[in-house]
């Protein structure tokens, strides 16, 4: 319905759902949900003709809706992983003509040709996963594919605290410079548009140039050669990026620095961050002066629709909060988003950067290009920024691991098993931090064993010098493990069964057997909490003693219980022997 209530006109042509894949012979066209398109021509594939057609069909199936390769980044990466298999086939003296002629020997030869590292494993698993969708693949080859591929994964360690801080400081310096530059020029533009600048002067010309920049993506320039128009050169004070389009937009390296800061705060991976839409503040939070942003996150590799999408709230509670970084990111990309709406209203991304040249970021797979703008970030951009500030290599992946393992210490868009096995187990800093925890656990286990395992020595007869106690004989009353040395034992007689100085002879068996039966009766009349605190450990030790002596000996001991034994145990349980 239109605003006035009239029914809207139907389109002239019937609606057709956009296809994710087009397969025309040996050419496969993949179109993902982001609108990106890649075309793969298997006619140029280094393999025999029948193999080209078979692989094209299998490749098209993976690129179709529900096939598993939903983004062009995935299909493009797998294209380069499958090509070496075609080169391997073409190099064979007697190559199999098609999938149904592939043998286990061929597959083992392909496997042996691959290096035992991550790259070799990726090629092996990708080709195997693709060929297994062909029903013509012989069973012996399928069985050969099921064999384990021995490989050595690359080790990627988390940053040390010093390295982590240094990277954050460098990224903050880069981004802060851009933020202040864009903020200052935004204030000039708003003043010019509000008429607060007198016409004719240098400030007015700068405001006019900024207005053109905000509406077109560039300051007024001559096309051939592409230089700033003479009228605005003095006002802009230079022709380089910071003095022209950089006054309102981030560069690719500055956007990468922003990404590094967000990863350091939230532990997101590059793909999720690249595709994250602009966070929206929850209703009423911005008006209260403390906006709470809801981040919409998508984990493409996670199976299932529900597990693939999640949201996370971050609060702008001050200069050092994660939410403040989101506020600043929204601020510096505001002009780019406003212009993007005119170019393509369907695109909603947080990370937007302007190309320095038409070829800026060539081969930058994760960036969507719309007009003069690029969207997203990847390891290439992170590496370019790192080199520009004197660092080595892109910090995005290692920064994410550092946050997940050492700072958050919980899964971030991963299952607990993946977090433990992939991120935590092989990390040296996590291993080092676990040493005192493991030691404490071992000490607790030893202490628990001492409390619950019968520790007294079983002997046939009492030895000279032993002192008789309520439950056993004591070989060294003055050196007790439960009291300071030389002061004598002040522990309860219930702990004699947990003392290495105690000696238990057959004469003590009846009294201990009666004590265990009395504790069984006591268990049914006292509260569970009191039982666990006061009697459970003694009961466990006596149960352990019964197992060591055997049931016949234990039953004979019960038959030999005397009145003195019953009276003594009753006094013990009532606390008459406590000091």
C-alpha cells in the first residue's frame, strides 16, 4: 500500500529469486549474499578435459545455495587449493581419464606429493571433500581418503603483555590522529553549512571544498591531470590525502588500526569484524549519556542458523571502555556512510575506508568496493598498517588469540572444545599460567587422599613403646602431623586412622568395626551438612580399612565387640575425649 492507502502496482515481470551460482559448461559463476561475484573458468584448469567437466560440476554444487561455500572468499580460496590437483593429474604419464578411473594408488601419490604442513593439509582435505560428492568415485579411493594426513600445524603464539601493549599504543596513535583530523574538519564543515563563516576567505573556501568532499568523495579536482583545483589549493594547504579526501575519511591503514583496537577489546576475528553492521544504541541509553551498543555478529564457519548468529552488548561508560571505541568508530565513518547510502543503500558496514588510489589494496579479497570506498579488513591490510608503524606482520590473528586465551579466558564465537584444543592447550603463556593452578589442584588431591584413605599401619602385634589410644596405638605421640612438632598430638582420635604414626593390630579391629557401624547409624539421623563436615572422612577411611582386611575378618571383628568397645565408641562420638 502507498502512503495514501492505494494498492501498489505489481511489477511487470514475475519475481525470480536471485541465484547464488550459474553453471554454463566449464564456467561457474558464484554470487554471494554480499553481492560479490567471482567467475571460475575450468577450461583453463590444468587437467584433462573430462576432469575439467567433472570438477566444474562438483565446484558448482559447492557454490550453490546450501552447498557449503556461501561466500566468494571461500570459493576463491578453494579454487586455488584445487588447482594443484589438476596440475598433478596433468603431470602423470598415465593419468586417469575421469573421476571413475581414479585409483587408490593415484590418490596416495597425490598425498605424498604434498608437504606435511598446513598448506598441504588444506589441499588434501579440500580435494577429498570435493571428490567425495561424486557418486562415481571408487570405494578404494574413498577408503584411502579416510586415512589420516600427518601434518605439522603452524604455531601461532599469543603476544606477551609488553607486545600487546605496544601494539595497542601504536594502533591508538594511528587511529587517534585520524579521529582528531576528521573531527576538526567535521566542525568546519558544519560551521560552513550553518553560515557561521564569512564568504570569500580561506576558511570559507575550505568549507566549500569539504562540502564537495562530503557529497562526492573527493575535493574539487581537475581530471587530467588529477590535481586540486587552483581555487582551493591554498585553503586545503596541500594535495596529499590528509589535506584532501583524508579530511573526512579513513585511509585503508587507519581502518586497519581501528580494527586492531576493536579486536584487542572484543577478540573478534577479521571476517566477523569486516562484515559487522553499524552497531545501534539500545533505546534510551544514548539519551542517558551512556549508550549501550548491540553488536550483530556472524560466524560463517559455525554450523546451524542459530549458532551462526549472535549479539553482544558493549557500553560506552568512559574513555577506557569498549563502547567508547565503538562510538568513535561510528563518528569517523559517518561521512562515508552518508555518501554510501546514495551509492548503495543496502550496504551496512562499520569498517569503511577510502581508496588512496584506484588500485589501493589490490587483491584485497575481503573488501567490498563501492565507488571510492572499500569495506572490511583482512591480514593484508593489517600487515600494511603494521609495517607502516615499524611492526612485523599483521597482528589481527595473534591479537585475537591473545584476547581469547589470556584476557577473556573464555570462548569467543567458538565452542568450548575448540577454544581449549586450538587456542589454549598449545599456548606457552597459558601453560605457564596453569602451573600454579595444577600444583594447587595436586596439593588438594593429596590432602583429600590423606583425609579419606586409611593411612595407619597394619601390624600383627603392638611394638614396645607404642601408646594405646581410643582407636589404635601410637608410635610417635610427640611428632604428630596434625600438631606443631614437639608439642604432642592434640588431634581427635578419629584422625588416628589418617595418621602414619598409628598402628592398628587385630586387637583394634572390633572397636574400629563397631565405630564404622555406629557412623552408619549416625548418618541417618544427622543433617547431611553436619555429616559431611564432621563424620564423612572418618567413615570413608574405615570403609577403606574394611576393604583391606576383607569381609570375613570384618565380620569376625563385629562378633568380637565387647561392652568396653561400645562404651568407648559412644564416648568418642559424644565428644567426651575432645580437649
